[in-house]
C-alpha cells in the first residue's frame, strides 16, 4: 500500500473508533441512569439463587436486585464467548465463558455492582445487593 492509502485507512479506523467510543459512552450513561432508578424502585428478588442468561449479545436480566448472600449464576446461551467483568475493581471477574458455560458469584456485600462483557462492551449489567 502506498502512503496515501495507509493515511486514508488510518483516518477511517480512527473515525470509526471515535464513533464507537461516543456511542458506547452514551449507552453506558443511559444504563447508569436505569441502574440509579432501579436502586429505589425495583423489587428485591428474595431467592437465595438467581440466574442471568447471556443471549443475543445481551444480559437478559440486565439489572437484578437481590438480598445479601444471594448466589448469582450467569449462563452463556450464545455461541460467542463472553465475560462478566466488574466495572470497578475485580469483585466480579470471570474468564471467557463458552456456550452453555456458567459463572457463579455469591454477593456477600451490599452495594451496586455494574459489569460488562470485555469482548462486547455494549453488554451491560448490574447487581444491586441489599440487606
């Protein structure tokens, strides 16, 4: 490739990356608003174990509200591998999960724990844990 073609390619890649960053930031902001509303308005699932499916490149129960000491199990129904990765720290941090694979976490602390999928950053989820 000549220099001009490489420059054009670089500009296209940079522009596309910028667009994705802006779109992802907007989606993340909208999701954080949904989580903030759920903290005060969502009913608590009082089960001792709760399941979240990953399907269609989304967490099907994107926000759940549970009692402290609840076990949450994520099950990947997609053929693509996904992760459950905490937005802050490593409180939630799975390896890549293949089709029908699971990841489990017992939430023994109260708080709001937002997470995402590393390979697919538009996949967003949250666990709200109450006493």
